[in-house]
């Protein structure tokens, strides 16, 4: 007898309990690679054991997924009354008791298929908000034929690829109640009955950890417009085209020793260019787009056999593919769709013998836009980012007054830094978020080392009745990572500040205030390296590697660590609780 993993068993039991309590149409959310096909197969097997005459349809948007789910089910019940209705697979077993279907083949065939008790939707995130699509029309017909029918779904994300949650009402064009004339609301799923996060399954070893590496070649999004909540395809394709050679060259270096790679692009032209560039670097790569979709099986077999190192694709391997051995993913695209990003990165989470992690190369600033994928939450339709884009006050360049900047992240609209008075040039076009250059792909990632190029201390005013603190800014290349030390606090915060002071060579007695800390900062050695751990979209500093004590640039006899004086007080809206 097949034993389910604990979370698979919990998912099914949650669905049964939901129905037992008169629940409606439930949704099960499991990350990519968590075994949704097995959950579907087991659900059908258990329902048939209790209700022998139940009519069940499993419907999805992809012919390969139809075949995959069908085979998974037959592995449990080899002689079950199951069939397939999919033009892509060349079968139309309309009257089978358990029917595995492609939505493109059955959306207008409900009369032919007959009455259905339960519809199970796999990859439910592919269902649009529009009620007049194939899915919307199919479910209207199913429920009209059998008002007592139920729907359940499985997905890696409880939000759609376009916008909004799967439990939201669908957008309908003018359907009204004939009696009240009120708009008729229509939804496919009522509640999420079970959900487990990708971070939890990675920590427990059921999925492979995703890691990211900072890339220097980035798509320039300046001038790229948005239509329907997504970047305009032609414009983002043109922007990506300009960095392909540089991005692929970078990828070939950082992916050295990786078993297999997937490269995601915006257009067919981009995908072909990526493949050509990879081949010029001496590696094999296949191209898969809608133009050669008839070669999908052939390309997949070659990929599994190791005959090609990579696949370069547009929208052909985003969902429904199973390549556990993939340990490198390159994003030479930018997307505003959280569902699309999660589905793409999910191609790398499956476990495979010898696979330690899957490295993500993000050339499209996707992680900066969305944050770690285990923390992504969908934006409501019509809503913006909710946070104004940021830019960094440069520490390496002089302004028109001959002053260097302070390294703070400030709103893009501000032309004079409120912290140090640095004046930005009129042509300033740096539009990045505070974490655009270096963002964790998972909020549960282990600590990572970062080499420190410079460090500065500043006075930070306490919030409310909290004492002030010392804000430490470490420059990691062009990225600023902050830490707060609290010599004027009590308890753990004070102990942490004292340990930092002592480990960096500071003399006793310990500073009792931020002002005293800044007055005596010349006692401290440099910080050569920090270990950082993700917290949402930001990094927490968890440890330090202490460097040498060096003289400041002003050639003063005592080292001052190139910091500003305590007289410069910085009143900033930083995300700290003190």
C-alpha cells in the first residue's frame, strides 16, 4: 500500500473535513514538486472506494499534464474505469467514469460528456479572472447540468497568473439576475482548505533549496510600459535582447559544474538568441517555442538523457514539466506576475540524486520586484506596488557642490538627499528598489557571506520613547545592508552592541550612548565580511569577520574608519522596532 507524505495526507483529510462541514469548492495549495499528481490520484481512489458510482473529471490546461495525471492514477488502480479526453493525446473517451481532460478539448463538450459529480482542476492558477474564458464557460455548463456538483483544485499558488486570488469572484460581462437585476457573482473556488509553504518543505528536505547569485547584467526597465498588469511584450523583449550576450556569458561562468539549465525568455527571438549564445560558449542547448511544439517530446527526451545541457524557452516549460535534475535557472525576462515567477522557479525545487541546490540567475530584477518567492502575496487588480521606487545616494561620486553622498536609499522623486544634502543631477535615472541588487530568492535561506567594501556609523533617532541607536551601513559593492546597534538600550540589545564593540577591538568601558560610540569609533577595526540571513525582502546581519585597523583617508594618525562625525544626525523611517 502506498504511504502518502504527512502533508499529502493532511491535504486530503482537510478537504474531506471541509466537505463534511458543508463546505463548497475547496482548493489545495502545494508547492511545485510536492506531489500534486499523487494527491489527485489518491483522492479519486479513496472517493471511488466510498462512492462507487461517482463521476469524476480531472481537468487541466496541458496535454502532457493530462497524460501524467492519468498514468499516476493507473499506477494506483490499474483496472479503474478511467479514460482520456484530449485532442493533443488523440483520445476522446467521453463516457469514462473517471475522465482526464484537457480544457481546450472539453470546454464546449459538457453535453457529450454527461453529468459530472466532481471536477478536480490541476494547475488551477491557470484559470483567468475572466468568466467568459474556456474554464468559465465549462464550469457554467457543468453546474447547470448538475447543480450539486463540486469542484476542487490543486495549485502551487492560490493566486492567478493574471491577477487576484483563485477564491475571488470571476469578472463577468453583464450577467444579471433576471428577477433582481443585480450582477451575478460567479466563482470557482470558495476556500483554501489546505496550504503548506515551499520554505517549510525545503527545510524538511522534501524539496531542493533555491539559491541566488548577484548578476551584473540586468534588463533596463526604463521606458518599458505596462499593459494589462504585465510588461508590454515587444518592449520588454527589445530590452532583454540588448543584454543577452552579456547575460549568457555571465551564466556560463556561474553555472560551471551544473548538471542542467533552463533559460526563460520573453519572445521567440530572445529564446533563439539565448540558445545561439550558449552554443557559442561550447554547451548544447535546445530551443522550445510554439513554433516547434511538435518536437516537445523529442526535446524533453534529449534533455533527460543529457544530450542537451539546456533548454531555452518561451512559455513552454513554465508549468507541467518534471525535470528533477535541473540545478540552474536563468531569467532573461522580467514579469510582474507573481504566479509566473513562482511557477518558473518551481522547475528547480524537485529533489534529485546528487543535487544540492538550484542556482537562480535573475537578469530581470524579478526578485527585487516580488521579493523572496515564499513570501509573495498577490496584488489586488489595479493596485500598484504600494511603495515608491528607491534610489541610492551615491558614496562614490561628487555632486555639483563637491560633496559625496551617504549611501542612503531614498525615494526616486527626491532630488536632494534629506540625510546629507547630496544634490542629484537633473538626468538622474536610477530607478531601483532598496534591495534590487541583492535579494534573497527564499526567506528561509541559510546565512550567506558578503564581502564589505566600506562601513559607516550614523546616529539614529529612536522611535517614540525608545532610546537612539547606532545605524551601521555596510556597502557590498553597490548594495547597502544595514544593522542597528544599541549601546543605550538594556538587555539583549545592549549585550549585542557590547559584543560588537569588543570583537572589533574597542576598549573598555563600553560606550553608553550612540554619541559616545561615534566619538570613539576610531578604536574599532574594519569589518571585512558579514554573514547575512534573509528577512522578508531584506537581509539581517548575523555575524561579522573583523578586518584590520587602518588610517582614514584624511591621513589622521588615528584610524577613523572614514565615518562622519556624530554631529550628523539621521532621522530616517527605517524598518526597525526601536
